[in-house]
């Protein structure tokens, strides 16, 4: 298992992007969290198999239809042992 932090920038804040991220992560078997960050980005902590994580990163670069992603940063981080994928408000 691997863990990453994904920071997504652009017109992405709000429940729309976070809900679609949650749906995609669950579809890929990824556990973790997604939340709005104070700087206007969305922060995702994701844990899972490398193949699923790579698919999540690629999805984040496009985002759901109404999002406008300008930049995605990915950083490896420590595994926390999440048991599901949740939206943090």
C-alpha cells in the first residue's frame, strides 16, 4: 500500500468537486479524505494500490465536467490506515 497527498488548484472548491472525488476514489478502491484548503485548493489524502492512485491522479488533472483544474501537485506521505474515503467539511 502507498499513500499520497494530492493538491488540486483552479476552480475546484465546493461540494461538487469533493463529492465527485469521493465517488471516483471509492470506484478505484482508494481510502482517504478530501477537503477544501484555505488557499483555494482541494487537498486529497489517498491510500491504496499504486495503479489506483495513478488513475486518481490522472482523474484529478481533468476533474469533473464543471471543474477547471489549473495545477495538480502530488507528494508521497505516510500511510494513516484509512478504512474508507470521506469528505471533510
